[in-house]
C-alpha cells in the first residue's frame, strides 16, 4: 500500500508524514494495546470537496474498543476533526470520483513505556491516509471464500467485537494459505461449535434465501461493521426482510446468494464458498440483491443521490 506523504494528524495537530518514535517498551509493541479504524473519503462527483461516510460511527466504535483495551478515546468531535484535517492535508491524493477513494486509518495505541503487564501510562491517537482502489484483486467481481476449521479469529470473552490490532494477527497465516490456493479470503467459524459462520478476515457476511436476507448477529466475536449496519438499514428501507441470527454451515447449502460488506470491500458478491472439499455456488450478476444494495450504498457514499439518511459529512 502506498501511503500518502503529505500529512498525518496526531497530538492535536498535523505533521508531515514520516516515521514515529516509540519506546521499545511501549504497550502497543509488547502487549498489543492498540485499536484502529478504517473509513473512506470520496471526491465529490460534481463540484469541489470530499465526502465522508458516517465517521461518527467509527468514532463511537473506537470509544467502545478503547474501554475494552483500557485506553481513553477521542470524542466524536475530536475524531471527526482529525479525520477531516487528514483528508484536507492529503487532498491531492484523493482519486477522481468513480476511480477509488482515500482510505483513512485512525489509530489509538498505548504508546507509553510499560514493562510489567498493565495498560500503558500514555496513549497516542493518530490518523493517516492512503489512496486505494478495490480491495480484492477481483475488483468488484465475485469472490471465492474458503471456510477455515483450524483457525479462529475470535473466541467468546476475547476481543473479536472490537477493532483491536491483535484480532488481525491470528488471521494472517490462514489468509495467506487460502490465497495461495486461489481463494480471495477466509470465512471463519465460531470457535465453540465450529458450525456457525462469523465473518471473513475484514468483512461481514450476508446470505440471501428466497428474498430474505440473513446475517450473523454480533455477539462479541464478530466486528459490528458500519457497512453491515448501513446495509441492514438500506435493505429494510427497500422492502427486504432482514434477520440477524445464527447462520450455520447448513444455511450455505440452501442460500441463493452470498455477499460480504465492509469499508474496504464495500458490497462484494461471493460466487462460491468451499467447505471440506465441497464447493457451494451462488448467484451473482446484475439481477441480485447484492447488486441492488451495492448501488444503493455507493450512490450515497459518492454523493450521486440525495443523502436522505444524514450519513454524509461534507469536507470542503
Ligand atoms: N469485520 C472485520 C474483521 C473487519 O476488519 C471489518 C473492517 N473494518 C469489517 C468486518 C467491516 O466493518 P466496516 O463495515 O465498519 O468496515
């Protein structure tokens, strides 16, 4: 990933993009005391300025995570201000409308030195940015997922429900293995029953059967995605029935359609899921629920339709 060189925001001000200094005994380096967020700024299709999608939701999720990770969090206003300043400092990196976005990465880390296991005595909140295109090499084309039985990304009582940096270390190996076999990503099962679908490495899961949309409910082991929440709302507004429930591997046999949601992946259709050597195939293409929801979401995010739900923050 090519990072922007024009600026990042920390300690209440903008800095020139560059390395940061940390003590070797910083809490984040030794005990993984860190959180991140991810959001995108789009260039407005007509006229000047940029659009952010629901940044207050990212701020609130960071606050929930900060409590779990024993850190003080920025307020919603501090968070949004830092994000806006970072976008403005990097505006020349924002791709033209329809050609990508500026991905914004807020971080909250235990930066103070601590040798014994305890929360760090000091914290750093910083925001940086990088221009991005599509997340999967397939672009917005359908992806193929592999169900992983041996690796779990989260366990009950752990930190799966918050966006802590430590949740991503357990998935690296499984993701690399799946990619080397030609899969786009891994789909994780719950660690107790090894039967219920949770999410992929960086996105939430939805299945469609007979026009009814279902998604695993977030019970502490699944990240409550902001795209997930928005898609549930958009789908209901468009007359679909949406059920948040336990979704099992048996449901995969029955599903007509499967898709993933996330800031990076947006709404990505899934053409197949492989489980214990069996490949389940799903409907993709123009006439699918995921395509309709993709259009509904991205037309709001890119400012192509009126923002009736108040989800957009304008930056000029
Ligand atoms: N699950 C995981 C594990 C993720 O990392 C992400 C990306 N933040 C998501 C789901 C999707 O969340 P969001 O829609 O807020 O990007």
